């Protein structure tokens, strides 16, 4: 197999070749490492290359899971693998390691995936672009002057460029969906409680965040979710199990759905006309596929929603930064934190427990209201972001004088549609259904009822067949 053939397959396709003995896991690993060597100088998406560790994994014998032998990357935030540095995009956390795998990492291994490296993230994941002071900007393979999105920008750039067919990602405000949209990928944020967070965490970001992946194909997303979903030991809450496998949902005949759509963000942010155009093309496609399309949007108090988002992020960032600092015997400061991170840290330090509890009450109130909206509709469609990928530097978390409120508003001006579903915990998926006049991907977000990834994946499979995106290739690719 040559390197261009390798990049034409999704994860399940590569695993099928391994099972047929047409290629070995070592050969796939070597091709992926060659891809890193070729492309990372242009993209700056990979932090650590784990060539020796991945060789050792293969030699020990891989699990016979659905992705046996498939090269994989993990974001340097959230889950961790034993002995692998997890810098969280921050000088404060540089060199942080753990002696054990998280449960999700164990399940990725059980899927047969071979971890070949770690990928970039903005500092502590709090940005919709991946441009940390520690690592520098990660560049979009469709146009290296553009952002790869955030916070899972490194993973998304690597998948889009063909280095690996799927990679770990996580999402606390849009961090799977935003970079998936920027890089032309499938990005599912699963339901709160669907993916295990143990043994070190319960609910991430007070329930805002969930772990998963970005992929090239809908079937890879479904098969991976089948493999890693479900509670781990000691979980006190989890999402209801599906009636049948997610991969079967993708391959099943489509159901006729009642889909609401919105082109105006609840926070009043402006939406670029190219995203609006892509939205209306998607509406027309859904109508042609037999779905009922209705212009409608949930009604919430957006001022309270913003307040809750700001407080929950600031409180959790303060706790995370203190935890890292204690583990590494460092002190959070302006010397090892970016301007926006330092401002959020200080806000979290000043916050009263009653203010955080009030934010969690707002979160509950909004979830109940939005839940009622979804009693009338199966799915809500919107653009994923308010505009095509930004230029490198347009979102600068190290800008002089920026405060926590200003920064949070900037993040959700670019991505005004995503964080509602971190608040409610509902599943939402970004699909690469639109393209700008400059040839850049534009993602469309579909949100579903709580614990109903099945409907989203059934619809995503139908849309992928009707509007295939795998024949498009970025300018930087292997």
C-alpha cells in the first residue's frame, strides 16, 4: 500500500484490509508516521510522536476490535494514556503525565486502535481556534493561512490531511463540532453521560464537556461510538442505552423526520452569507430526501445562558489549573498562562459557591425549556459556525488587556450555535455539507433529543450518501 492509497480509506476500511491480511498494522503505522513527517512542518498539528510506544503496542498483540491496526491520535487534553505527556496546550501544564490510562483510553485500545501521537489544543481547551503560545498555531489543511478551529484543532487537521482516518477529540462548547466544520469532517458530540470519564473525573466541566472523536466517515463515528460508549465502574449517571447498534442505524433505511431549522443565533451574532447559503442548500436537500422542514428555534434567556457559560467555564478552569499546578509544583501566573486564561483563572478564584450553583440552576432551566422544544421536532439544523474558517490570529487569547467576559463573547461569536447543546447535554453532529467560494468547508450542525444519537446517525448516513464529501481533498494532504 502506498501513502495516497492509505489516505483514501476510512478507519473501518483500513481495519478490513488488516483482517484480510492485505496490509499489516505495522505497515499502516509506518505510513502514518511518514505522513506526520511530511505534513506536520506545514500544519503543526502533532505534539508528540509515539513511534516506539506504537511499535510496542503492535508487538504485544492488538485487540481484535472493529478498528484493529488503525493508526490513531489523542488530543493532549481530557483522556490520558499511561506515560504520555498531556500538556493541555499550556506552559503551566507542560510535561504533565499520568501513570495509568483513563477508561476511554482503555476502550480505544480495545477497539484495536494504534496510538501514534498526540495533537495540539488551545490552552486548557478554551478557544475555538488552536493557537497556543506553547505550540504556536495549528493550520488548516484546506488553506494553511486559515485556522483549523478549536479546541480539537490538531486532531481535526491531522484527519483532514489524511495522516489518520480518525482521532480523539472532546467538546465543552463546540470543540468537536467547530474544528470538524473547519476541516470538512464528521464531528459528533455525544450525549452527556454517553462516554466514560473515569477513573479521574465524574462530569467534565460540570456536565458541559464530553469526550469522543472526529472522523472522515459517518460509519466510523457510529462504529467507534458502539465500541466506547457506556458507563464505567462507579459512574453515578449515564445516558440510556440505544435499542440497536449505531452502525446499524447508519446502514438502516432513513426515517422521515420533522426538522426545525434556524439561521439566526440566539446570541444575536452575525452569520456570514456563505454559511446562510450552505444552510438553505442543506434545507433543500433534506426536503428532497422527504423530511419536513420548519423554521423554528428554541426560546431561552440568552443573557442568563451566557452568564451560566462564563461562570461554569471560569470555575472549572480555576480548579483544573490549580490541580495541574499542584501536581507539577508550579504556581499559576501571567508568566505561564495566556491573557484570557489568566483572566478566567482570576474570575474563577473570585467566584462564590452560590454563583456557581446559580449557574447550574440556569443550566437546568434552559435544558427543560429546550427539551420541550424537542418534543415538537426530531432534529434542529443550523450552521455549525457563523462564518468559514478564520484567518490565523483573528482570535488571539493572548491579546493585551482581554478579560474573561470579552474572550468568552469572542469565542461564541465565531461559534454561536454550538454551546447550547453543551448546556443541555444533547447530542449534536457537524457534517461537511457546504463549501465557501474559496473552497473552504462549511459545517452544518444537527442537534437531536437527549440520548438520541441514533436519529442523528441515521440522518447523517442518508446525507453522506446523498451529498458525498470524501471525494474532496485539501491542498495539504498525503
